[in-house]
C-alpha cells in the first residue's frame, strides 16, 4: 500500500494537473460571457483585453471555441459572435428551469379553457425571453410563438409586466425614444390590474400578460396570444380574468403570498 507521503504526493500531482483545466474552463466562460445583447460582436483585440492574456492565447481559445460551434467568425468584418451551439445550450437550460415544469399543467388547462396560445416567459437580465409556448388547436388561424424569442422591453406586454414589477436596480436603461411619462402611467395601471395588454396595429395580434411571482419577486409572465378578433383588450374580460386567475394559482404553487399584483 502507498505510504501517507506517497498519497500526499499523488494528491498534489492531481491538483496540479486539474488547475490548468479549471483555468481553461474559466477563460472559455469569460470569453463567452463577454458577449451581450448590447455587444454581440467582438474583435480579437477586445477578447484579448477581456481575457487579460496574450493575443496568441486569446486566438488559441477562440479557435477551440469555433471548433465547438460556440463561437463564429466573420472574415469580412474580422469579428466574433456567439455560435449556434450556444442557442442549443440556451434552449436546454431554459427547458430545465423549475418554472417551466411547474407551469406546464396550468398552461395546458388554460388553453383548454380559452382556446388561445399561451406563452411563458422569464427575465434573462435584459429582456423577457419565451421559454414555453402552448399553441391553440381549434382556431382556423394558429398563432405560434418561437421558444427562445426575446421580447421588447417596452412594446411587448410581457416586457412591460417585468418593467412594472422588477426591482428598479434590475431595470435596464430605456431607449431615448420611449415616452417615460406615458410608460409610467401604463406601469401604474399594470400594477393595479395585474395585467398588461398589447395590440400592435401592424400584425393584428393581441397579447395579454400577467406576472408570475416566487415569494415577493417576479419570476416570469404568463400570456395569452391571439388575434384582435378573438382576444379582447379589456382587462375585465372573462379571458383576461382567467389568465390572471391562472397566473395567481401558479404563483401560489411556486410559493407566493400573492402580495405582488394588486388585481382588482
């Protein structure tokens, strides 16, 4: 049997071999995490600066990440962006969120009750992102919402729900084009009714969204998506109240005391 000293040497050797591997993973994660919605493209010089290493080292990492389809490189612009494999991982990550499994039966039940598409979205740090969509099945016109879609912070019903209930320090800077006085009035109404209604004129689609809470924090939104002919813009409508009822039931399932939304 190996002596204590020999075992100690073996453990030390193992730690020394593991250390470079950990550093490699940390550096790869640092590169991938440097890309954001506001900064989707980066040059090798920018990646090198973020990495805090030599340009040769940065190039070696980008080459390995490209081989794994985690990065893509545009030869015309000499810029890097996140690769297609990141989308696959993101979809898998969202599918594993506890809220998705918890919401599934509530969404299915609501579809049966109102016969419209039901969409679940979560906050990704910058916008509302669709993580589950259950399509209506009986209408002649079926509305499908792609999982992974990132919704406008100010023009989507889901985005405005998050704006209404997120802590101020988590709200991103709003575009200058947004009329803040009008938005403030809208957000106050959402807090009062617990619902947000969006009816873009360009596509004839109407969305009604309600917040989902875990404890006293918003964790997602549940929304009805249909046509302006089948979904009313009245927050007092039977369909809107069914949505609010379902969102509250799901919130209770996730552990809220229902103090977040003051629906009338």
